[in-house]
C-alpha cells in the first residue's frame, strides 16, 4: 500500500511563495513519475506539474511555467512543488499523485487516470 501525505499549504499574499511537500511511503517511489494537480470547488482536477522517475524530466501546465518548480528527493521519498509569484488564480486544493509509469512523454502527465495513488490534498489560498 502506498500513502502520499501533502503538507505546506496555507494562506499567502499575492506575489508570495509556498513550498508544498509530498511524502510517500512504499518502495516504488524512485522509479515512478509523480505529479501535482489542483482543484477548485465545482471544477475538475487540473494538472500542474510532473516529474519523471527514471529520467527526472519535468513538465508544467502553461499557467505556472517560470513560477513553479517541481523536484524530488528519492532518498527522502518526497516530491516538492516550489510556488513563487503566486496569484489569486493559484488558490486551490493541491494534490500529489503517483503515476503508473516511470517516464513518459509530456502528453501523458496531465491525465488523472494515469495516476494510481493520491494524497489527501493541501489547501493553498492567495489573497489579493
């Protein structure tokens, strides 16, 4: 069984920064891609960023490119999402998820059905 636990969410002013963490249990962390998604009430869960397991390649949705950075520390079984220059539109519940693949083309990362384990989510609020 795999458990993913997110932390680091909170309330920040526009222009501020937060770093989200996702700690994973289990032995298959390093060889699986990981993703961050976000969801606001009444809308679908949207892809934010992904990082490969075997290749470490990173992928981002257009709206966060240049502001967010995904990284991973396989020794700590943890994936991070550094969020800078936050805007009110970034406010959402952020979820980390483990992919069913180790590495893939960028086109696969945004599909929620390609992830088999999800965390419980952490709230990010941005005040204007």
